[in-house]
C-alpha cells in the first residue's frame, strides 16, 4: 500500500442518514417565510433518519451513538450546517453527553441539551452552536484539496502541492474566475480576516460549515483505534472528512464498565472541492445572492481490492460523481490512511454516449456482479434528475396542462466498475436509446441479491421513474451476460387523475418462493405543496411474467379497516390471480417522501410476519399568516402488513408524528450489554415539533416520536440483518 495504516474499522458499517431541520423565532418566520420558506420546501427539506453506526464490539448490532445533520436557512447564498452527536441507551432513548434525556416528553430535542464533542454545552437544537460546526471554528490546521480531472493533473495524491486548494496554486486562482481570488480563498477557507476567532468584522465569519441539505454522512470505525471517519458533502462547496475520537469508552465492554461521552472530540482531516465547482464558489460571497448548491449528494463507502473508496454525487450541484481513495482495507476491516487521500475517478454526464445523465441524485448501490465469467465489484446508478421535472406538475392556473411525454436526460440505469469507473456496458446499461420504454428520468434504484445465501451477486435491479413507470432488470440465472429488462407496472394508467404520479424513491423488496413483493409509493417531493393530486402506495407481486401488470389485477384496499379483512378478502389478496394491492391516500396532496423498509418479526404464536414501513407528508392549505408554523404541513408514518395492506400496528394504518417533512424510517437493533439474550428493535423517524422548554412556540426543533413502537419479536432473540456497507440499499 501507498500509506501507513492509521488504524481501524469493521467490514460492517453504517450508511448515514441525517436529520435536517432548523429553528426559527417569530421574527425570523415573519421575514423568512415569503423569501425562504417556499424555496426550502421546494428544495425538499426532508427529515432523513439520523446515522446510527454499528457497534464496535458486535458488528451485527447498532452502536450507542446517534448523529444528527442539520441546517439553518439564511437570507443569502450561504446557509448554516452542522452535525451533532447524541447518545442512545439500551432502550433506544436519546440522551445528552451526561446521559440525561436530550428530548422532552414529546420527543423534541431540548434547547439546552448538551450534545457530545468539545465546545458543545447547552447547544441543543441550535444549528450554530456546538457539534462539528463549533469544532471547525477553533481548528487551525485545516487542509483543502482539489483535483483537475481533465487529464492534466500532475499527481493523484491529493496532498501534493499541485492539488492544494489555496492561494499558492495558480491554477486554482485562475479557475475561481473572481476579481480578487486570493481574498475569495481566504473567505472559503475562513482564514486571515475571515477567521472566526482572529478575524475582524465585517469580514470575520461567524460560522464556517455549510448546510447539509440532503447529504447524509457515512461513518466507519478505524480498526485498532478509537476513531471513526465521517464523510459528508456540504453546500459550502466541499466534501468533508471529519474524525470522531470517542476515546474508546463509548460502549460498555472490556475495560469500560461505565461509558463516558463527555470527552468525545471531533476534528476535520480535510476538505475536497471538485474542480468543476470552483468557478461557482464566488457565488457564496455574493451579497444577497440565492442559496447555492454544491456537494449535496450522499456518499457511499466501500472496499476495492486493498483500498477503501468513497463515491459521492452532487444532486442539484451537478451531474457528476467523484471517487476518492480514503485509506486501506485489509481482512474485512478499514485500517486507516484517511490523512493521505488519493484521486481515483469521476463519472461525467456523457458516460453513456447516447443519453446524457441528469443531476446526480442517486446514492450509488455497491455490490458484486457477474460479467461474463468474471465477478467484479460494481456501482449501480440511475440516470439522475432532469430539472425539467420541476415544472412538470399540475397547475391550477392551467387546468388543461398535460404531463411531459418524456424527459430529455437521466433516462437510464447503468453500472460501472468500482475500481476505475468504467462503464460495464455489456451487462447493465439500459437507457432510452436501447430501451424506448424508459421515457422519464430515474432518480433512484434498488440493487438486490435475490439469493444472498448462495453467490452474493447482485442479480436484480428495481427502479421507478418520474413518469410513474416501475422497471425490473435482472440476471436471475446468473449467466453474467445480457440482463433481462421489463416494464413491470405503470402507475399512469390513462385515467386523468393519475396523470401526475411519479416514483421518486427506490422500492423495498420482500422475496417470496414465487418471486418478489415490490413496495413503492408515489409523490412529487420537489413540489411538496401540491394539493391537487391523490397519491398511492403499491404492493406489486413480481412473478417474472412477461406482461406489464395492469391496475385491474391489483386489489384496492384503501377503504378497508382492520375489521373488514375477512377470510375471503385475505384469500383473494394472497391468491395467484391477485397481482398485488394498493392504497390511495385519504388526504389530497399527501405524498410518499421516503423509501420503504421491511421489518420482519415473529408474533406471540411464533408466526413469521413482516411490516412495510414508510413516511408521508401532507401540505397544509396556504395561510395568509406568515407566522403560522402550521404551513409546514403534517408528517405521518405508515406500518402495514406486507401481504394485505392492513394496519400492522393497532387499528390505524398511519400515525401522525409532527410537523414538516418526516425522515425515512430507520430500524436499529440494540443489544443489552448486561443480558446479551435481549435485543431490542427500535424504529427511529424524525419530524419537527415545538420545544416545551423554550418560551416561543413558533420555534421548531427536531422531534423523535416517542410513541412509535414495533411489534415485539417473540423469537429468541431477534437477529439484526448483517449490514455490509458496500451493499447498502
């Protein structure tokens, strides 16, 4: 290897999901709602599940740390961002670093809670206090890198002087295209007159870390140390590598009888800015400019040979994907080397030749694939978001408006070699030019190993598009040659009411003997205030038959209450003739805003059961009162029996959990360190709520619903699914 090992990790990791929300005062609301709120919601302020990395001591279970990403909108191009670290006890309760509750009785984060890390004292839900962001205000040895990915770079070593993002790099000064590039670099690096400690007003920067609007941190233990790397993008222009040092005493175990969270520290190892984003960085310094998007995609971390690689996209920041080598991988473990990152490869928008990529929204799915007689580690990606979709929705002022017949970019599903980014064109390379049914852009996908107990090869991909089409691509016989393709289902069935249905999230899959149950919901999250569309959640039985499944072969369970599910209905739903079921949401404008997850358990009679869980958002009617926080809409969690769509917990299908757009659901498994036969499954979903201990009820803060309870698994004990981070879906 090219670098010395710095220590550790596990072959099991956690992909991060972050909570995104801000706090407003009444005065801020009054000023901000007109100028900011509309753009916030239109940019999808989704509250994604927080990051809960796996335990250092037992990689099959969740650890005791919870990481929350946040942002605070401002009237200008730069928004505040932060990541805060909380504690989980064995019951899944959320604690401060002194192990007292961090949330009130309603699950809302306390305004005076002290989160982990230095400089985090009574920082609570405030974005510009404590956390990773506060640590950056005091760090004096930050490192900034870039790379000319046009074939002219002198070295792939990002620490080389030719790759420094600094005033001594003439290429960088030219690429910035600013009247005073050296002053701009000082601003971006928060140095000189802009330093948050030694700088002087008016240049002194009060906050440095930009917003984490959509980027979700990935966190991985460094083997042999008490450090974790935390990789995340930000709209300050940089992809960041942070180091979490928990001093080795965050979990009860050998040598640790009483975990300590008060001494945890965090620092930044480095920041990286993609070369093609540099010309836009000057916009961050524009007085009164609009909010800027740069590195807003979520990273994925995975091994390739003896290297540990990270790949990330940009979402609305661009169409590209970038891959860096962040250290060493040996014997199933990450052994460090993060201090010496290397450039690996990038994906440009023309990689498919016949179809341009859209914006790089998809978090790559990583897994092994058979290519002819060889097995390769691959990244599976969708074509991306076509910005034309922003205006492709119902318009009450133009009732005769019809949906676009097709998009012009992003209509693709493809795979690249993880080691070098080259297109695996002979196996997974589907786009409009070779499969004309792919008429609309595809934002996300699920890559899935249908026989995971055997060859550990990705052999099936499911993807929904923005035209309401659900596709399946597969190589179930594992030939390694040409994959099969099929349009499985069309949500837009010709009925006018269904003209605007869109699939924006990847589905969940439950494998059955006869094939796959595929679960997916509709909703235009980029037009969250739409009150004119009824959306749906579908359960599709894919028996791998050649014909597209028609609506008429699905059972409408929308109007059925729990007591209505008699034996006749249940038999119909599970019959071969029935190709699945669907629910039309009861509220006009209610839309799915997360991918679904599956929870498997055994009931009190030891019968195996499964729930499909997802979240929705319903906008409130427009209000003329700019201080009315109810315009944030309502968040709900659905828990359904996967075979019938019946309520899975209690008598109602859904539970109201708070204001704003909710997170995706996340299921974690906590093992009792005092009794290892006890394992608790915990559902974490976030929304926004009013804090009880802060006088102004117009404030909003992160809320972790305390009343969401998963059915007890009566097996002994529940076994959490093994999480391999390079196969995260």
